[in-house]
C-alpha cells in the first residue's frame, strides 16, 4: 500500500491505496464520486475525463499515485453554490446529452477546451477538440452547440471561471 | 400550446442530475458486503470442453466461489431463451440450440461464458480466473454468413446445416409474373455489415438475495426490466417472479443491446443466493465487444422490376442473416418480421417476395440494434431504387416521387397496412433544404479542386410503435406488446406516473410529464415519472422499436382520461352538480354555464379526504391505471439527403451536408425529437463509413476495442439540417409515430447512394472506409483537375 | 492490472539505480501506452518506476541551431511551446496531432520514443530531423536508435533524458490517421536540412519507422512535390491490417509525402 494525498474538488484527501489503483477507481470507489464514468479500457471514450492540476486527463489511464499532491476537479466539483457551471447549463439548455453517461467527461473536456482555445469557438475547432470523447446518443450536433454556447457564457462569468 | 405542454421544446428534467454527475447507473450501486464476479470466457470460437479444473482458482486469495455450467445445471437453472418463434417455409419450427448461461460441454464463440469467479475484489477474481484449467478440444469454426450453411462445421446438434430457418414472405408467383412482364430488371448484391452497438455505458449487474424474506433483487442495465424479470423467472428459473425485483436505474444508452437477457445478470442473481452476498459484475469494453449482442450482418441479393414508364412492378429479395452462435432474446424476429414487411418502402410495389435464410456461426449472437431489420430493409430498397433510377437515366428524386404511395390506407404485399403519410411533401421540403437544384454547380466546383462530389437519397419508412399484441402473437411473438401506465394523483395535487416504458436517454421524465401537464393543466414540476423498477411499476414491456411515445404515452393518455373522468365525479359531488354538467378545462373542473369551478389540486384533495361523498357512491382516492394495446404499427417516414465529397487521393469521404425531413406524426418535444434524429443519423453514418465488426477465419474478433472498431467522433460528422412534416398517426390517441430509429434506418443508403453517385459506379460496400473508397475511386472516372 | 511496486524517484540517478536494483522493472512516463497494456494484463512489471517527479527530465531549450526537449515533456507542452513553434513548427504540429487532447496532456516525448510503437508520430520526426537521443549514459543518433517495431538501441535500465532536434530549413509532417485509433496509419515527416532532405515514414512500415532514400535524393535535388513523381513506394515492406493493406499504405506514403513537401515548401 502507498499513501496518497490530493485535493479533490477543494477537499484534502489522504488514503492508503494499492499502487495499481487508477485515479478513476479512487474517485468512484474510495470517494464515491460516481459522476466520473468508465466507458472503455483503451483510453478513447473520455467518459472518465477529470481535471488534474487544471488540465483535462483520462482518469482511467492515470494511477492515483501519479496524482499524489495534485489538485483534481471532477464533474461534482464545478457547480458552485447550487448554481450550475455555465458549461453544465449550456449542455442542459442545448440538449447536449441524452443518456448522460458521456456527459461528465464531455463537460470536463469542454471546459478544458475553453481554457486552451478561448471563448469564441467555431464548429470545426470544437469538433476537432472533442476527439477524445465519444458519445453514442447525440450525434454530437447539440454537444457542439452546447460547447460553443458554454464557452460564450464562460466569458460572461469570469469570476466564476476564476473560482474554479 | 403551453410552455410545457405538447409541442414545446421543454428542457429536460433529468438533466440536472446528469450534468452534475448525480446520475445513478448500475455500476454506481454498491451493496453492503458485495463480492465481484468475473467471467472466464472462451478464447476459442468453437471447442469442446473436455474438462474444467476450478480447483487451483478456488484457493486463490480473496476467492469466494467458482462456478461452472454444471453448478447451474445442478440447480436446474435453465438456458437463455429466444422469445419469438419463426417457422420455416415448410412449416417446421426454427432450430433453437441450447444456450446455457455457463457453457456445458462446448463453447461456440470467442467470449462465450465458461466459468465465473466470485471474489472479494475484481482484481482477485481476474487473478483466479487465470488459474482455472480448461482442457479444450479446438474445433474448426465458421464465421462467414454466406458460407455458414455449406461449411463443414456444425455449431449446434439440432441444425446439421447451421440453418435456423428458411423463411419467406410475400407472393412468389405474383412476383415471378411481375418480373416476366418487366421492361427492365435491376439487380444488386449487398452486405449489411455487422455492427457492435456500443452504448458508452457497458452492461452491468448486481444480484442480491435476502434470506430472511427469500427476496431477490437485480440491478441491471436493461431497457425492459419487467421482461427481464419474466424471462429470469418463468424460463430460466432463477427466482419466482413475485420474489424477484428488477431495477434498471439510469441506463447509459441501449440501442437495442440492453433489451436482451444475458448470461451475466442471470448468473449474478443466482450466485448471490449461492454465496449469500451481493454479487456485482461490470463489463469492460472488451467484454462488451465480445459478448453484447451485435447487429445487422445480412448478405442479400435483390432485384427490382420496372415497366416501360419507370413504374416499379416487383421486388424479389434473398437474404442470408447471421444470428451468431446462439439465438438471443429477439434475434429471430429481426431478419423476418422486422425486415421483410418493410420491403415495400414508400413505394407502390404490386408484388414482393422475400426469402430469408438464418444461420448459426461461431460469432457473438446477433439481435436487434437501433432500427432492427428496418435499416436492413431500407438499405435494400433504397440502394435498389437509386440504382434503378440510374439505369433508367431518371432523376433519383423524381423516380421515387413517381413510385410513391399516395393513397391511404395502403396495403402492401408484405402484410403491412400503411395508415397515413405524405411522402412527396417530405421530398419537396428535403429538396428545398438540400438546395438540390444547385447541386451540379457544387459538383463542378468540387471537380475543379480534384474532388468527387456526390448526392444520395433515402426515402425510408419504418414500422414502429410495436405492436398490436394479437398481430405479433400470430407472427410468433412470445409476449404481447402493449404498454401499461398508472397515474397516481397525490392529495396535494402532484402526480406520479408509473410507466412500463424505460428511459435510457430518450428523456421520458420530460416528455411524459409534458403530456400530463398538458392534459391535467398542472405545472410540469408537479409531475414525476417513475420507471425501471418492477416493485414500483406493475408491468411493462419496456423501450425499443421507437414505441415509448406511440404505445407508452398512449397508455398514460388512457389512464389520464380515467383520472379526469373520476375527477369529474368528485367535482360533481363537491360542487353539488350533475356529473354530466362538469367540464374539465385548463386544469379546472367547472359546472357548465356557471363560474363555479374547482382546481385540479382541490379535486385531488377532495378525492382523498372524501368528506363530500360517501364511499358507497364514490370510492375515495384518485389513481388510475391503463393498459394500451396498439391497433396498428405506426409508420414514420421521411427523406434524408446526404451530400459528400471524396478525396480520390486518399479515399477520405467528408459529409458536406445532411438534410433530414421526417414525418413522425405529432411531436411532443421537438428538441428531444431532433436529438433522436441526430443520434440516429450518426449511427447510420457510422455503419456506412466507419463501423464494422470483423472476425478472422478462426473466429477471433479483430475489432474488439475502440482502437480497431471505429466509432463516429464529432469530427466525422457535420451538423444536420433537420426539418419535419406532420401527418398525425390515426391509430393512437396522441397521433404519435415514433422517432428513435429513423436516422439509423435512413442514413446508410443515403451515404452509399451519395458515394456511388460521386464515384459513378456501384461497386462499394459498407463500411466505405478510406481504403475502400480509394480503391473504388481508382475505378472511377477521374475528374480533369490538378491536385 | 497485476500488482506491482511503485517507485517515484526525484533524480535520473535514483531512477537508474532503482532500475538496476529492481526485478522486472519498467519506467512509467506518461503511461498512455503502458497503463492500458497493463490494464489488459498484457504487461505485468513487478516494479514501476515513475519518472514524473524528476525535474531534470523537463524543459525545452533553444540553443543556436537546435531545440532540445526534456524526455518528460508532454505532447501538449511541445505543441504549445513558443520556442518549438518558432524554430520547428512542424514538430509542434506533429505533437498536436498525437492522440487527443487528454492523451497530449499526459503522454510524453520520451515515452513515445522509448516505446517506438510502429504507428507513433515522434519517431518520424526524430528520424527526419536527424535528432539526437540523449540518455543517462550516451548520445544516440535517431538513425541508430530506432531498430524495428517496439525495439530501440536503449539498454536495459537506460533512461532517455532529452532529445535534441537540429533546426531544419523547412519541414512538415503529414499524417493520415487510423480512423479508429487515431495513430498514424501513415505519417510522413519531411525535413530540408542544409546538407540535404530527410524523409521519414511512420505507421506504414512492417518494421517500424523508416527513411525513404529515393525520395530524399529526389527532394535534395528539387524540393518540390513534383520531384516525387514516378517514385514508387515498395509494397512488400508495408504493414497490412484491416484498416489498410500494403498497397493502400504504399500509395498513402506517396500522397502524404507530397503533401508534406508542399506544406514544408510553403514555409519561408
């Protein structure tokens, strides 16, 4: 067993873990943060995307020991004070989800896209940047709309963005 | 229309939990003391099991138990079933081989279940599974659909030639006569490629047993929990129906693959009692590829006869359908009654004859996948119609228009009676949106850049809202296909609707609530939709075949009518008026011609306090149930147009424009309906361009991960232009036709018709991968242009 | 995944020492090849030595006519590096084509090169740019380093510390992605150096990344796509799978080479 200490959604967490524990297993099984999902075993579907030190990563391809002393944000950690994050609100408003299973990873990826590419995202950029997230329900049409709208909304909510 | 009523694009009630990570999927459930199951699967496509030695595994760390097929047999656990009996042309019943949940004596595909290890952790279960010693006698395998009946391999003892049935539909003599009269006959050979459904949530199950009450609970990723319970109790025999609770909570997509009753959930329920602990199994993606029921996999030869005016005279079709190694729950219905009855398409075809040979192979079972039979039929009809138009030198849109059915009801030669539709209206609208008249200009512009541009049509029809129970019963279904609903009005006036439909992405919590809000005149947030739990909902047939709107909501509408009728009685007592004078309008029960009225909430309260009437003349309470059995299938139809551009140097195909004009009848929530269209198109485009399950000759699944099985990504698709036309469905009270499968049905022929248009020849199969298109482009007339 | 012992040294020396002392050890860089392989139980190291906390393996330096990249630099860091973009834009563009954004946030240049997956992108850049792979023990030229699929000149326990890329006059990378995996079905890196042109191909070869001398000679004479006309790529050395057979791959090598040359030539 190895001891890990990390900050998850603003809370300090320390635990003894088997080194083979994946970050996604740690989040789901140890912390019961079940919003982060597992949809494949080859690092492609992106249902497990979380932010590790502010960057989107696949929690199914990261050992929790690699995240030691890091800051992790999951889908459960982005709404603040009971109010949805602008990207969450945009997915709801634009029907960017159906079964909801890929949604947490999509939203975490989308926020990361905005962080890297800015608030004015065109369709091609969004489609290219969603390369690491699979959705089987929506045909991506409304996800693309949601990401564009969410990106715009994030520009109007700079304080909230800074708070993340 | 109110802001939340029928026709309004209401934002989904369920999204709050999904966007915040609070959805509850099966793998999110952890029961106290649970152990983990891991299935040892066959590495061979076909082998006799000489022996299984579980001894070394049982002494591994953390192992709770190891079971094999013998243990199931000892407990008299039955095999998995196929619930639809098909008879061959000669009247003989289909040849159903045994399908044990854990192999008995033989394995028949890679991924077949050999044994299960139950351990304290999943890692320990996997470690122990590796210690099980299985002595296999490897047998030759057959994987090829077209070769299966001739192969020197026998998958099941009951079927010496690997044939499940030789079935037919239509009138052979009339069809032959039509072909004899024909001026022109167009022939085509088609492969409908095998697909893996791949909902992003893999299947999962948690079985639990309470020895104090002798009650079993199964949490499972199911589209139809009641059917699962029925099959698990009545046929497989793991628990009595009244002792088994099946819960299908949030389910992360199904597309058909979660209709079926699989080995894994069977074993989890049974084993929970054996080991006296909850048993959890969660599929990983590799297991999903190997053992989820696949879709499609047809090989077809078809011919279309036309007269001198380009009028279609007849259609004859021969299809070989691969059903895999075992008959999955509804597999036999897919290439038969969900397929051939759609071969008339939107066209007036006087004579149709279809033969279907279903075969066993050493591959994963094949069953319904989004569209189920109808995409296969549409691919045959729409490829053949397009090719005929080309051979006759006619515009493909106008050739279709000339042959459209225009009078309704219309009885086809393949047992369907179309109730209503306006196919030309959809075509006109689609041509307009697609800017068809300027296509040639765009094609020339592409040619100047060295690219091949093509346009393809798909005028599809489907039969949804399955289905009248009497009709499907006469065709071999083992169940009725009605739906149930119960409307419980609480004393405070809020409403719970219990439905036998199951939502796994379709947004029932919103659309069903819209109906209730609309009918009862109460705010939508006063309505809760309850589904997916056999302890709450009495019975239901579940969600598939685009049936939840047309059938599930019709049941709710029927129950709501009863609630309103009872409400009128209550109001009459309270308002001291005659029941006949009570009108229900805008959420109020009022006395006609007066201003005396009670709100819905007041009536609800009065119904429960029962102070104004005696239990002798009116029962207290306000709760009504209904079963709705449809009187006909519904017939959504529409026109999709795909415009694409091919880079002949690389074979890369880029979809430039997608136009969809669909007639789904009355629409409850256009936002959700359009979302269904988008998702369906994506799966259809996936089939046409990207996806294909490939087995090698030894029966190994080559495409067993997302590294090799190409799922559509955002970058592979365009935004879609979606339009609607509406002819209300006359056979259900809401006028709904259904929308869930349309895109997946319409899209594949639209794509391939566009590619063949771009190439100038017909020689391309699905999936039209860059390699396949590049090769086909070598044969095509190259445009005169510099790179 | 099988159980293993986890180590997280903070210096290259410690890491090398651990590797020498540990049974059946593997280095963990970004983990985006190794961890999936371990999850599928296709790799089972007893000891995993995480290089993620070694500061000396990080950083990007421009020094005169070369760009030097620390082995643990992530693809996203290379892609967004102003120094790389300015000196060898083709290398930044290649990094941005690897995997997907999440993979690029974890995967490292050193890990990619040490693994030498036949469809990885970086090996083509190393070979075409005539890179030097620097380890804790020596310097190895790219020509000597890549020795066939999943095979390199690295000794057991040897650690790549950085990779040095000479700045070319012009360069570009053209990648044809495997539609499913997004690895290179064919990737061609073309670089024009003062002393000639180098063309390296990944994804296509049955024995991993390789150079195309005939194209190099033709392009050294005339750095234009037309110079490649008539040069056939031999099919018999091409990889073949369900996504692309040898003939298609050979054809794509030609197409991608021409596109890379056009893109490179368009760079001032």
